[in-house]
C-alpha cells in the first residue's frame, strides 16, 4: 500500500490543458477514490526540512517530494 499522496497545483483543476471541466472532475474523483488528495489553486512558498509551506498558509509534510513543471 502506498502512503498518502498530496498533489499541489497552481491550476484550479487537474489536467486543465488536456481535459475540459467535466473530464477533469471525473479524473480527480477517481484519483481521490484511490486515496490521493489535491490542493489546487495553490503553490509552494518555501520548504523547511520535510515541510512545504504553501502560499495559502497550509502546510504539507512529506517523506518524498516530486517537483514537476509543464506537461
């Protein structure tokens, strides 16, 4: 079993460049049913150790961090 996975994305929905709003909602719902969580319309302000501090004021603790830009 995979631990918790949190996706932080500046976009307001998942895969906005290739899916319309309905398709995006379907994909997000499916991924959430598998245990992923999403923090959309947000981005990282800074990191401190294994904590990501988001611009919204939320924090995300992590063991593994994957940073990706683009499609």
